[in-house]
């Protein structure tokens, strides 16, 4: 065997050496035959590198394109879309969604002046580029740089159509990449005139209208083929900012925009200066219309909810639907006006540009929705799609989880003291500690250390003795309850989660607080109370087609939470949200560097969540949840409760004189879990309800923000 092994090793070695020598001789002959020098060598090297980089770039491009091309299908243009007519809670039509391919006008039937006005203003090189216009994009970047802001857009008409057909209005790099690839895809599958036709039929034109034909009828009361040059210029000015330049909203701005369009037509060579003079002297005048209530954010969300019902198979195979929604146009109008007025009056002072709001019934029926400052400028719905840190408005989920253990009650004494998990040590808004106090005062004053202490204590109830590991177990319970109560986003488990570092949406916050308002049941937001086919057949009712909501919290926990959150409004950080004559509860929240400001509150009748901030997450000027969000909450909720039967808040069922009676008279003895010698609830109310104690809580001094010794998120009142 040793001899065989030696023979085998020698054979392999010799064979390998011979093969290597033969390969070297072969390579040398090849090199001699194909060797190039000088200019040819440079060209060959460059070509080789170009092929290598091209192949690598192609692989990258194909990878990026997969997401975009997954949006398409073989019958993408002819697929039967949903055609949905939406009614408000009283049966009045409020809008339509689900636009189908409209062949009512051929492209050659569109007025030539409208087509030229559109191309000269939105995409002057439309018939020359291949879906993406590098020259136009570079020109837009240059103009915007000189103008110091967004003066000119760089997207081609094809890119805009790709967004309208396949994508949302989310502002993200992924969306822009998908938009570019889909624009190329459209250019390969459609002619230029077909792209132009689709764009003219699908673009949002303000006033709840989609497409140039509907806009001509809405604004001028005439067929699109009959519009004049001034009217065509005004319509063409709507494509980029339909709400801002809608003539029934701001006629001077619409006429100024139309004048810009006319000058663009001259620059593009379609008209002469002399031809536009008459149109400049006699601008278009729209038909008399009051400014209609716009529920576009609501209808966009409702349409997506209907799509989900279709995907779940709850609407059979119907495609033409009439949906009765819980939308209340009076509340919607008030919400739109409140947000608009607050941003107009205080936006510059607080350096805040955006807001979002959701109002719903305690069972989840959404009454009103504001998804941003201007639907025409941005259709991205900040109420349903934007994830923002909630700050202290997240704390009620922590307190609910803690109260559910039975260890704490509103009268239980807690101690505001330094607490650390590892090297993370949260502090309060004023960088001081208040010592011992009843839990309800800690909630009203939005103490930061108490929720962190609760996360540790809940973990120790499960047998863990180490603080960091106990806190992790406690946070797991908080996350579990938060998801059950309505938070649908992924809550990142961090040490600062109990004081509001995880991101949530406005509609989820409203749904979560609705659990307190309805007695402890899950309140999933919904947009359809009844759905009928086009022939009038009822195929869906929310009260019978959906399963009954799950009971999440006991009546005792709900009553205790409502008692404490009512104190926030009566005597704590949310006093500006109080609705006169109506028992109100809620919680404010502000995040680090004043990036987000919240107020989420409720009565026995309605729940409203309000957020203010900036899309780029930039800081505001000391904007807190107890200021503009609380004011907006009051401006919406106060009129909403006029002329209706006021329902009692759970825990205050016999609430005539403001007494808390759901659980009977306040206990004369300390609740279970209170320390020895603890006073009764009434004693704490007498001793702790001194008005001067809370006078300093409403609005902290400017510039005094909570801090974190490590730099993590800290909840702020």
C-alpha cells in the first residue's frame, strides 16, 4: 500500500507539472500571435473595460428594474379596474375612484391648443426623448439651483404617467427609480400619442376631477372640444399643482399660471406674442362654484380599503360598486379648515409645513381624514402612510399594559427618580425629578422615567431579576398589546420604546386610543358601512360581514386609563384640547429636536389624532403637542359635538357633575397593590389637585427639551 501511495503521488505530481508546462507553452504561442501594442493596445484595453463595466451595470440595472416591471402585466391596460362611487354617511355622492381607460375622445379630437399648451409647459421635448429627458432634467436642476428652490420639475410626461398608472405618491428614491424604468417600459409599449392620450385622461385636475375632459366641464361648463385659448392655458396650468392653481380656489393664481403657460407656448414656437395678447387681456373665467369640500385623501384611502375587500373575496367578482362610507362632510370641512388656518397663521412661526389628522367613531368608522397640507401639491397620505415617532403619545399603551397586570392603579404611588438600562438614562422635560406622586399625576405631567420603570417591573413579574433583561420582557408585553390595540407598523424594540421612539401612523394612533373610548374593544379603522353593486344589490355590510371586535382591556383598566387621560386634558399638558361641556381625554407628544408634535384624544363620541411636522424630518421651532396639535383637536372636536347626544366616556357613565361613577364611588381604601399607608383616591385628589401644581405643565419654556445621556429618543409631553 505504501508503494502504491508513492506511485500515485508521483504520478499526480508529474502529470500536473507536465500540464502546467504545456499550458505555458500554449499561452506563449497565443500571446505571440495576438499581441498588440501602441494605440491598438489602448483601444483594446478600453473596450475590454467597457464590456466589463457594461455587463456589471446591466446586472445592476436589471436588478433595480425587477421591482418596477413586477407592477406590469400582459393586460395592464385592458384589465377591468374597479369603478367605485362613494357616498357619505347620509347617502350623498362625494366622489369616485377607479378610473378606466377612456376612449370617449380620440387624441386627434383633443383641442390642438390644449396639447400644445401642455407640451410647452410640462415636457417640451416630449416627442424627442425616450421616456426620460436628461436635457430637460439638467435644465430643471439648473433653474431650481438658481431659484433657490423647486421652481421647475424634471419629470417627463411619460414619467408622470408611469406614476399615475402604477405607483403611489410616496417621496422616496425607490419610487423615482421605479418611475424611470416604467417610463422606459411605456415608451416601448405605446406610441407617443397613446402616452399623451392616457396622460390627458388620467391626470388629477383639482376639484375632485380626473382628466382634461372632466376638468373642462367642471371649471367651464363646456365640452373639452369647445374650450378657448385662455381656457386651455388655465387647464394646462393645473397639471403640476391642481389645488394651488384651481380657479374656483384661487382665481388670481390660476390666471397668473395661465399667463405663464401662454408665454411658454411662445417660447416653444407654437404661438407668437401677438396671438397671445388677446388671451392675456381677456383671461378665462370659470363658472360660479363654491369651494367644494375635498375629501380626496379620505377617498384615496377608502379606495385602497375596498381593494383589500375585493382581494379577500368579500365582494364576489363585482367591479362596479357603490360604497356608503362613514365620512361626515361637516367634520371633514372643519378638519380641512382647521389644518389650513393653523398652518397659515402659525406655520412660519413654528417652522412647520405639514399636518395630518384622522377622526373616527370609537368603533373604528373613519369620519374625516386630512393627509397633508395640500392634496394638489402632494397626494402622499401622511395620515395613513407616514411613519413618525409618537413621543409621549405612545405612553398610554405602556400604562394600559401595566394596569392590566393588576399591580398599579391611578392612586398607586410611583417615584420619579433616575433610572438606567445599561448606559441609557432617560430624563424629564425639565431635567429634574419630582419624587413620589400618584400615578395619575405622573401621567398628567408626562413623566418619562415611570414608563421605563414599568417596563422593568413588568419583566420582573415574569421572574427575571436583571434590569436590562427584565426591561426587554416588559417591552415585549407593551409591543404585543400595542399591536392588538391597533398599531400595525413594526415597533422596533429599543430601550427608549416606552417613551415613544418606535414609529407609528396617525390612523393607527386613532385606532389605538379608540380602545379606551369604546370600553376596551379592538377598533379597526374601516371605510365602508355598506356596499352595493351597480344594480343596487347589497353585497356587504360592515356590521354583519365582519367578525365582532375582540375585548382587549377589562372595564377596570379602561376606566382607570380614561380617568388618568382625562386628567391630562383637565389639569396637564393637554388643556388646550379641552372641549367645553364634554368629558375629554387624551395625550400630547413631542419628539427629540421638536421633529414631531402630536395630540391624540377622544370623548365618548369621537376619537381624533393630530400630527404636525415636516416631510424631511427637520426640526420645528419648539413646537410641542400641547400647542398646535391640541388647538387643532379642539377646533375639530368642539363643533363636532354641537347638536348631538353626548355619550358618556367609559368610566364616567353617570357623568353629570364631572364625577367618575362607572366603577361606583371612589374606594375609601387603597387599591390592591398600593403601598402600606397609601391614601385613598379622594385624598390624593384633594392633596394633588391643587391648580398651581399644573400651571407650569401646559407649555414648557422655549428651548427646554428632554434629553438623553446617550442620544436615544426621549418622549416629550
